[in-house]
C-alpha cells in the first residue's frame, strides 16, 4: 500500500504530538521535603535508629516510620543576621506517639512545633544557615532572606505620668514602616535591669492595640506601667530595653509562612531614674 506525502506528514505530526504527551506524562514530579513520622528512642543507638540532630547541638536517636507527604514548603530567615532559618511545610497528621522529622543527608531533624489546620497539619523545623539552602534546593523551594528595614529609627526614653515609662520611636528613614502599637500596662517587649540585675517579673504581652504606620518623619510612643515589674516604692536607676519588630508598609505584617521573612527586629536601650 502506498502512503501519500500528505498521509506521511500527518502521521509524523501525530507521532510528534504523542511523543510530547508521553514526555509530559513521565516527567518526574518535583522534589519535596522528606518528612516522616518518628518515635524517639532516647540517647541509646538502637538498631535501625537514625541520628536526630537538635538545634542545641545535642543528639538523640529516632525510629522513622511513614512518609507524612510534606508539601508546600517555605524556607525563610528568622533573624536579622540571616544565620537562623525555619523550614515550614504542610503534612498529614501524626499519631499520638509520633512526631514529624525532616530527613536529610542521612540525619533527621525533629520539628520544633506542629500546627493543626483541620485535615492537614503543619510542621516547623529550625535550621542553620549552612543547611537551609541545601534543604530548600532539594525541595524545589526558594530561601527568603531578611532585608534591612531600619533605615534610621531613633529612640528616646522618658518618664511618663505616675509609674508609666514611655519610649518614643521616630522614623528618620526614607520609607514608611509599620509597628505594633501600644499594648497596655503589661508589655513583655520591655525589660528592665537595676544595679546590674534583671528584674525577675516578666509580664505577658497584652493584646496589641492596632498597628502604627510610621511615615518618614513620623513617630509613635509606646508606654508600659513600671508597677508591673516593680512593686516596692523607692527610687530606681534603671537600664531599659525594648525588643520588638517592624514591618514593611503593607498589610501582610510578617504573616507565616509567605511573609515571615518580611520583618526586622529592633532593639532600643536607654537609662532612666524613676521614683515610685
């Protein structure tokens, strides 16, 4: 049977389409993080156990089990110096005696925390700067670094009314910023020391009262009540500190995990003499 040129070309075109379709069908799935359910065996190296490298440098051993189907990974920095990182993934729920472990290069890393989002859970793993890019690359994810946001903040401490202390933060930079506003009397972003010793009382952070937008040249005053730290009357020479965070001028405000790296830690120190 003779095959005409038109039939030949049509057949070749169909074969080419079929080849592309087959190539797409067998294309390997993108890599993902290998997160497995595991049970700690303690410090003893039992048969089949894998070394668990902890963030503090200590070692444990873990018996690894089923794959938790980790997906939607995010790897991002959690400090200004970009030395400490977090890997965040979604996983299947773990059993009551199990915990998620990130398996990489023959070792396992125990999740520092897990979250419950209904049918799916999340797991967070603490990483250092040496391993974070390799884990992200293996999972086909990027690495989000922190970028400087403090373009010129100035700080001034003063005694407020009664037992209150105020910190004025002024944006002397060229870009607008956002900062969580005053949070009432009990604000754990403030710390105090007297005569070289830390004041032990560490009150919890009250609910934040809105977000302050700091345009260039604008300022905000954050206050706390010193009675939440010191009860006894007297005159005190205080070393004051405030440790908080600022954000870009967007509504995302460091939301995990997509915008977690879009934050910048600030530290304001000063000294005051107060009389209660």
